[in-house]
C-alpha cells in the first residue's frame, strides 16, 4: 500500500498475486528496471496469474520494490512501473511531495530525482 501518494494504473487485475522477499543466490534480472540483481542482494520474487496467461514469475530488485510500495496503491502493470511513475509525476507537473522522497532509500530517491528531472526537461522543451 502506498504511503505518500497514489499512482493509479490502468491494468487488468490479477486473479492471484504473491510476493516473497528473497536473497539472491545467483544473478537475476529485475523485470522492472532490467538491472542485474547480484548474488547476495535482496529482491522480491513475485508470482501472479491473470486471466490470459498461466502463472507468471517475476523478480523485482529492492529499489523497484521500494518504489512500488511507496507510490502504488492498487497495483501496477508488471514491467511498466517506472513508466507509470513517470506519467504520474508528469501529471503533477514534476512535483513530488517531500514526504514521499524522504521516506525512500538513497538509491530509490535517485530514481525519483531522475524522473523529476526528465519531466522538467520535457516541460521546458514543450514550452519552447
């Protein structure tokens, strides 16, 4: 459940969802940011079933998992979390509550700062 704001995503709800925090024994890839999850690093092991596919398994790095917990209230589209967060920040003219940012780890904070900068840059280009 989001703690500071709610990003509402347009998606089909899943029939089943379960996540487990794990510590990687081998290298994995985050399904959200495509970053390598190194052995020894924590990640979320997510299993879900929607109406179209059999059970699907995804791994989400700790930073993306933190962003999901902080910003998304009612789920999100797997693989599109950062895009949906970017759209949310854009809808709010590049403004993100200080309360949201200070609650994040430095790595997750940097992701949000990069999104804000990207939105501001696009706003400036649109004004030109």
